[in-house]
């Protein structure tokens, strides 16, 4: 109702990006197939390519092997994201953000495998593993892949084109699914283990606010602006409500009564307990008023040219409320849980123990892809 439309759209884009970053470890190796693999993404298990792979071991991360085929996949992924086609003729000295493409892709690839191996090792540490049903579900995904690509030949050709083997793809699917169980272990289903204190702290740090208001519109139902005389009458009504609030022994209860009796906010029926929002999602006048208030205190008359006159009461954050422009239905508790877990996973990954083998010392990226051709 009182949203700042432009800022709201910008906020949505920022949040979309943020949630993609929060959930980056949960993205399956074949990103374009996530739509048909939704069921499998909820399973999880640790899996080591060493069970079948014959490619050489380049490093160990928390004791888990990283072989050349896995690193090659990630190098190719980051090269493609930088706009370079990968193959025997790739110029690995080309610029990628101020550094050679080889250095950029190798650095990012190590980060990616570190993330995956950290998920595996932390899950093993916590005793988290796949059930037989979950393993079976992931194993049965192959038929969905083949169906998606409309045939076995096309499916295998795709894997080859992105430097994936079926074994590696299955491994990454399992680790990706394991991430979901790891989150659930730490923060529960839908972030249920995230405490009220954690959720509110996250909301406060990230400029979440909550408020309700009494609105008298400065327009008729057809959008025609009121006359100056009519606006003056509205203002006088608002002044009278302020007088009543100021003289009340229980202004919080009276505010609700006045709001339900007088407010012309069309969103009131679906938001009787107020709106939760992030800074930038509401009109600047509304935002400034809320920021000037303590919880359960109310403003003077706030004029918003686009809507009318408001008296605003600030409310404490609600861990289970959804931000007003969130199209995904994520509560503050869930968003806090995902963000906190992402920070936790980043810390675990930063602390991961990496041991390089002799094969790493002779690593030649160009040869790595020439051998795969």
C-alpha cells in the first residue's frame, strides 16, 4: 500500500541474488536440470569419487579426495561464467578480472571443491548420511536426465560438453543434497531451530522494520485527488485521533481500535498486525517516521503525497512474519537461519585442511583439458 515501487523492485533483485548466494552450496552440478530434479535436491549423503574414478588425486580437503576430473569441471564452469569457451585452444593467459584466466578459474575451482568437501566432512562429523530410500531416489534420477535431454545419446553428449562424468555428477548431486540435511540438522526444517533472538538480531542488523498505521486517503476511490477543503477535514480528523491517543492510558489498544474504525489502508484486512519490511521497501516519509520511533510508540501526522495522512506505530520485529515484498514467503526466521548457516559454512570452509599431492605440483590446466578432448 505504501510501498516505494522502484526501491521495492531493486530490493527484490538484491534479495534474489542474496538467496542464490545463501543457497549456492545446494545448487546441483547440472544447474539447468534443477527444475526436474526438485525431489532429489532434498536428499543427502557423503560420497567420494575415489570409489570408482581413475583420475589422479590432486589434493585432500579435510581428508576427502579431490581428483582432476572434479577440479576440471569447476575450472570449466568458472571459465564459461567469465565468457570463455573451454577446450584445447583456450587462451588461459587471457584476462579474467585483472588476472590470467588460469589463475582465476583455479582459485575459484578450489573454493568450490572446498565448499563441497566441507559439506561432506562436516556431515560425516555430525553423523549425517543418506537413507537407502534417498540413495535410491538419486540413483533413479538418471532416467529423468535422459528424458529431459530426449535420449541417452544427447544426455551423455551434454555431460561430456561440460566436462562431467556420470559418476562425478552423481557425487555432486549427493553432496548438494547433503547440504539440505546439514542445514536441517543445524537449523531445523524451515529454520525452526533459529531462535527468536537470532532472528531479531539478524533483522535489526539488516534493516528490517515492522509497523502499523492509520491511513486516511487523499484520493477518492476512482483516484481523483481530494480538494484542499476535504484534505483539511482529513487532517482535522487525524489531529483528533492524536489527541485521543495522547490522553489515553492504553494508547496501544486504542491505536488498534482507531485503526480498524478509521484506516483506509486496503491492506489492513490481510495485515491486521502490521507490516514487516526492509528499508527501501516503503515510502521515504514512512521509513523516516518509523526509524524515529521506539517500539509501541506512535508518530505525529505523516503526509505522503501518493497516499494521504498516516499515524504510524512502530512494532517489534516478528520472527515468523514475511517481509511485505517477499514473493517467496520466507519468514524472517528462515532468512536469518539461511544467512547464519551460510556464514557458518563459510567459516568451516575457510578452516578446511587442504593437503596437496605431488600431482598438484605438475598441474597444467591446458593439458588437463587437452587430455579430456
